[in-house]
């Protein structure tokens, strides 16, 4: 392959590349003795070592370190006010969820705290959480609204997400989750609240370009199938991608509905059955596993991983970072949990935070793999094998973080600019 190099090109040399590219017939798409060529914000080529003449561009010696795509967290609730640590303590001390809810706890406690917080306060706390994800190698993250539950406060949450994207070296995928639960003022009239979402919140915030997908909690304690389909029909009318929190507590049939509307992902899915899995396999919808919530809530119903494998449904993994059921700002921990609790292999865990997570966000053509044409979002690790990254928690093996071709953090000594 003849490539005319430019002065601004960068060659990453002497690394082990876990590409996650399905066209490479090796675990993790692993390549040894290959060079990674970056031009501007994209990967231009991956070629056998020493194929490229380096007299015009910069060469960075990775010193036999491991390079992977940047991590992708495809399901978070990163922006909210307050916290629910006291509520968790009360639960551990024996108080029931019903008792907590009667005292104003649960999700509506977060809604109250979020509504009472200014945009600046929400952004400050969210920035601290986001920094933790970035420090562990996350280069793309989804952020949902869902703790405002009215036009003013849902807009506030999505504006925070937009501000975070502008001020950080990370790509943010904003999702409208106004259909998270009914706010107190609509407690006895969920149909009226769904009308508000469909007729006011969704169209107004979409026209302001504040989100790129619509989510819903379709569950016995959330919204029923008819209400969920009402939302999906409205999203379809605006040509907005959809996804769903489904089959977490019961098999209501939400996954089938998401698949019927060609949704990006179905998330949680602990109670998904074979019929639902078969529907997903035909639609191409990604199954997103959320082991943090499973752990924190001490659940026992595991998602149907064997069925997902049998029917070739792509599996993604996410933190589900939120104040009530998964307060864990570590995607590496979620990978570890997915293997220990759900029986995923380490390679499946890696695909779940790279290639398949990218697909869950509609970014499979440009994210989640090291290959020509993809964005140059990647991590250099002080590690030899991919499993090392989430085997030992408590210390961070990240050496260098690259976002859009630019080093944002590094301990590597750049060897020279060859001339």
C-alpha cells in the first residue's frame, strides 16, 4: 500500500493492537508487529511494521504496550442533583422500598434534588463524574436525561450534557429519557404525562438539537406497552432513533416492541425470553447488559446470555451509572462484573465496550474499532493482554489516552520526529 506521508501524520509503532475488528481472524482482532498510522482525527491505515518510510512524520514508540479502541459507555444517567447514599443506608438497615417511597425516596427524590439544582451546580458535579470515566479510558459516553420530568428541567439536563461535550475531550451521545417515570404531579395520570412528552417535550427539545435518541422505562413500575408505543410512534414521526429500558423486572414484551421499531438497543433484559431474543436477532438491535444495577439491587434473575450467543445478538456492556441503582463510575468494573456475574468471556466483555457499544449508539461505522477510516480514539495501556485491563481493579493501567488523534494524557516518551 503506497501512502505519501505528511509532516503532520503520526505513526504509533512497536505496539500490540487489539483492534476489535471482526475481519481479523484472531481473538480481540489482535495484531502484532503492525504500525498504526493517524492522520488528523482518523486512523489512515494499519500496516505491517516498517512498511512505512518515516522520514517525514512523527513516530511514537509504544514500547510493546497494548493499544485498544477507546472505551464506550453506552448507557449512563450521569447528570442529576443530590445523591441517594442515605436511602441506600436505610435499605441496608432494613427499611423497605415502599417505606422509602412513602417518605419521598426513590427516583422522585432525585427528581426533586435535580429540579432544585441550577445548571451550573449540575454541570459541576457531572464534570467530576465524567473525569473519572475519562481517566479510565472512556472516549465516548451516552448521557440520558430523565431526572427533570418536565420541559424546563429536561432541557436543563440535556444542556448540561451539551456543555460537557464542548469542554472535554470526549464524545457525548445525549438521550431524551423524559419517560423515565411519572413525576409527582402526574402520579395518577400517566397517559397525560406521556401526552406532554410526545406533544411538547420531545418536539421542542428535538428542534433545539439537544438529543439524538429517545429512551423509555417500559416496565410494570414504569410505562406500559401502549404508552411506550405512543412514544415510539412520535419518535418515528420525527425520524428519531429509539431504545428502551426493558425486561428488567418482568417480561412485559418491551424488547419485541423496541425491535419492531428497529431500535438501537434494549437495556437490562434480565427477564427476556427466547421469543424475544429471536426477534432481536432479526432486527439487529443490541442487547445492553447492566451488571452494576444487578449487583447493587442484589438481583438473582440473570440475562439470557446463552440465548443471545445462540442467536448472534450483539451484546454491549455499560455502567448504567445513576444515583439509585448503580453508583459506579467505572466501565472497567462493569466489564469485570459482566464476566463474574453473567458469565461473559473477556473477549465478549471487550466487544461489549467497543464494537457492540458503538453499534448501540448508532456509531458502528466510525467508533469502537482500530481500522482505517475510524476515528483515532484509542488507549495505550501498560499491559500485555486485553484481560489485564479489568482483571485487577484498584489501579489504573492507562498509559496514554488519544482522542481524535490528539494525546490528552500520556506517560509515553515520544521518541522523535523523523526527518
